């Protein structure tokens, strides 16, 4: 079971984490200033949305890290609750209540499993459920409304499985401070990778990556993300004394690719549902799933690396 102890002792690990958080605030401040000077366009608007969303997510992430591990459980369950609400509203009006009930049941199951420290098993089960639902939807069984609901449930299961990995991250040999440092590392690398891809893609993007799924993605943006993600991975990892430089380089590249795939996965979901955003949690910037799509796959990628490295 999770410890309900208060804020961790003010020790060296905590001070290092605070230094990383302050550095992230400084980086976001610089990017925000750069974005404000850019000519108004669709691309700059998307970049502004990314930056704004991380300004809003930064306080909850900081609180989750400071109150680790219970803080992370609260963060994950809050995100999943918002995701369930958003996805239920995308069903046909006469079916919204029923879908909300099913997603609510999955949410309770997810939260209980995480509290009992079986998050990894739960993540695997929900991922299998998502794959089954996706297969049914692709097979075209049922009416259009039923197929839409199946896809909505699959999207919820995928985010629940991915974010559930955040709760399975601590290894038996890890102290709470080390596990909390890995959580902070993951959030910082994921955030700056997203922003880096947008920034480089906006300035230098020429060749489209996946026009039908995400028209704004470019190969130049991905290349920029790989560089930025690697540099940030090494900087944060060494600042928190987490691992060697070669390992952190490989992890930076892996998280960049995982984040890109998470973004494309949920973008494909939006195209199938024929919507622009999953919700309006942040007016003009989309819903919670528009903001955490990369984290849904970077979290399991880091979990696998930590458990089988």
C-alpha cells in the first residue's frame, strides 16, 4: 500500500529536484518569450498551446513529485477522471450516461489496482482490453454509435494503461527519493521533447511526417526533438544522479520516439472520431488527452527500461 506520510524530508535529493524544477521554469519562460515574438499563425498557435499547457500542468507535477508516491496516484487518477469525462461527452447524446458509467467503473478499477501496488498488472490488462476493443472497432461490428463507443473505451484504456505505469515505476531496490527523481525526470524530458519538436518543426519544418494523422508533424521537428530530448535527458539525469551518460542518451532517444508515437496515436483517434480536440479543459488549447498523449507512451517506455535494463 502507498505511504500516506507528508512531504519528504528536505534532503539533498529534494534540493536537486527543486533545482531541476526551477530550471524547467526558466526554460519555459524563455520559450514563452520566444513564442510571443513569433508572427501569429496556425503553427505558432499550436506551439503556444503546448507551452501554455505545461505552465498549467507544472504545479500539479511539482506537487505530485513533492508528495511522492501518493501525489502521483492523485495526479494519475485526476487525469483519468478528466479523460473519462471528456470521452463520455463524445458519445451520442442518448448514450453518454451509459458510457460514463462504464468508464467510471474502469476508473475505480484502475485506482484500486494502483493503491494495491498491482499497477503493472492492471496496465497490462487494460492494454489488452484496449487492443481487443480496437480490433472490434476496426472490424466494423455493431452500429456507428457502438463502434464510436468502442473506440472511446479503447482510448480510455490506453491512457489508463500508460499512466498506470507511473505507479508501477518504483523497483523493489529503489528508495522513494530515487523513484520520485525518475518521475520528475520523465515529466521534464517529455515536456521539453514536446515543446522542442513543435519549436523546431515550426521554424524549420518542410517535410511532413504523417499528413493524414497529424499535419503539423515534420521530419525536421522529429530530428530537433531527438536532439533536445537527448540533451535534456543527460542534463536532468546527471543532475539527479540517476544513471550514466550513455544510458541517458539512449533513454532520451527512446522517450522522444515514444512521445511521438503517443501523440500520433491520439491524433489518429481524433481523426477517426472526426473531432479537433478531445475537450475544452484549457479553452483554445484542447482537453486533458490533448496534453498528456505523449506521456501515455513515455511512461511505459521508461518503466520497461528501468525493469529490464
